[in-house]
C-alpha cells in the first residue's frame, strides 16, 4: 500500500536514483481517509450490534390505562369517571378525538382481559 504525506514536497532522490525511506510521520491513504472524517474515528465506533433493540417493558394493550398489563375494571372505571371530559392528550382518550365517550369505552370493552 502506498504511503502519503500531508505535504506536497517531492522526495529527493539520491545520485543512484533511489528514493529515500519515508519518514515515520507518513501514514497510509486508508489511515488518512479514516482519520479525516470525524465520524469514522475508532472512538465513535459503537460496541455491539447497533440494530439490536432490547425492550424491557411489556407490550402495551390498548385500553390498559393503569399499566398493569390487563384491561379490567380499573381501566373501565377510569374511562367512566372521565366520561364527557374534553381536551388534548387525555389519558382515557383512547381514540385521540379530544373527548372521552363511547368510542373510548368500546376500546376498553373490545380488549377486555378481565
């Protein structure tokens, strides 16, 4: 692999036409390209598989408003106690229409686990 320097000075040949040995500061083209791009330096290399995803949480069930892993009476009471409430980002607004109504109740009942 050829070696390149950061300066453009031509090597000085001896009278026999032999090029001098490259100084210790020379690096290969691959090393120069790799170190020239900050994102490619070895310090930024992730350890492990970057596509692997680990999930330590249980999958959510639509209608599980209490987060206990079941759609049960506690979730039903949450919807019924919030009945008719309007506003953005309501926890019991399962269909995200801005009001707690029969549509939200149907999510709880259709996903009922007891």
